C-alpha cells in the first residue's frame, strides 16, 4: 500500500508553500477555497522559481523512502484503501500518512469528539467517559490528540476495546504536544495517527484548521464537549455541518466561557449530549444503525451500601453533611466514597463536593 507519484508530488507542494498558505487562509477563509486549488494554481500561490523547480524535480521514490523511514504508510485518494468518507470533502487530502493500522480508516461509523485545550475537570471527565463508552460499544473515536478534551477522549477510548484515530496538523510520527508521547504511541498501537502533511512538515496555524475538516469527515457524527465562542473546535462542527454530518454538544455551566460555544450549538439546534449513550443515539440517527449501549460493570456490581451512596451523590448530595447524620455513618461514607473514587464512579468537584464521574 503506497501513494502514487502525482499525489505525493501535490503533498510535497502543499508542504513547500505552507508558509504562504498561512497568508492565503487568512485572506480566503474556508480551507476548501485554498486546498481545492489545482497544482498549477497552488504554484501561483507559491509564486517562487525555487518552488516551481522543486515541483518539477520532485522525487516520489525519495518521498516514499522518507515516509517508510518514519514508520509511516502512505494512502492516496487514488487508491481503494483511501477512506470513502473523505471523498465527501471539496478538498480531500491527496495523501494520508498513517502511523499504525491503515485498516482503521475504513471504520465508517466513527464519532469525532473534540473540544477545548484548556478544559475543566468536568469537561475532561465527560470527554473521557464519552470516549470510553463509544469504544466499549465498538465505535471508533476520532480526535486531534491535543491537550484537554482531545486527549481525554482518546484516553477514554483506550480504556475499552474499541479503536481510535488521531489526526495531526504536522508529521504523524512526531507526538504533538511532545509531552503526550505516551498517548501518541498508545493510539498508534490501538488504531492510527494520521496527517496529510509529510514527515518533517511544520504545523502552521492553518494546518490545525485543515486537520479539523479531516476529523469531521472521518466521523459520521461529531460531539463538541467544551468550547468558547471563538474556539477552534467549533470549526470542526462547522465542517461537519457542511458535510451533512450530525453534530451534538455537551452542556456546561452557564457561568463559564468554556460552555459558551457548546451552548450556542445547542441553541442552534444541535442535540444535547450528556454521555456516551446520547452520543450513540446521535450516531444511530446519522447512520440508521442501532448501537448497543455499553454496560457499566463497575456500577452494576456494587454492593447495596455503595450503590445507595452512589445514588445519593447522583441526586446532588455531595457533602458529608448531606450524606450522613452521625460520626459512625461519616466514617463509613468516607470509606465508601474512597472505594467509589477508586472505581472511577465519583470524584471531588468544585469546593470539594463529591460528584458523579462520567
């Protein structure tokens, strides 16, 4: 499996004029207006004799060698292995550079889970729970491996048997951010890390917007967990809407900026997503398929006292004074809360209140 010469040449051209494309994106707006241009028009954007020379002298065999040396498989839009859903884009990437298993790209019923980098503990819990629940139901989770919501969604997916795909703005074989190398390696081992940019390519600002269109296109639905009004995550929702994909959003506190973007989506008609079950319902509506809701064995197998304690926390009784009346009951409750926290069913939230974990 390898990309053809023409597609590799185009990818090399895009990488060569990436700095100029940073300006073009600001002038032209939507990525499709730039990345859908022909090679001849892209050469005009580059407007450089050196760029034209490099394009004419492009060595496809050398490009394949660099990809192979980085451990990447190249899949181009001319091949049957190319994800069918990406052809819905006005500007499908010429080549996908894949670290991991290219077969995962054929999963047509994936869900994109995206959101803020500077997410709250609430947002991280919800994203992780949605990722875990989707994965447990056999649904591939697609995201961008960025800090915050993206990483939480991938981490949750890895806690269950399903697969996950990360789409990067720069080289697929280089962890971004660098401190996320363990998660990068885990995603590649369980699914795939992909990029339209070749090895050694730098991730300009426009590359992050461009990769969002790939996340939106690979999934049958997109869920935005947390986002401000100007969050880049909302571009993923915009691309999904343009493609006719389903978009859902997670509600949050009305007093935080991190909820302003998702609340705007909900006001505009996006279904409200509370958990993986809601995300699966969104996916079912988009695909016409029925997805079994994942079991929650940790909660299902609780002893009666722990089950009662969990139910009380779910009802909003988050402090000891709300949960118990005596000192002996307080000791038992603290022990029980510690066990529920170990099982990942509760956590300490704002002001130390206990709350249900996603």
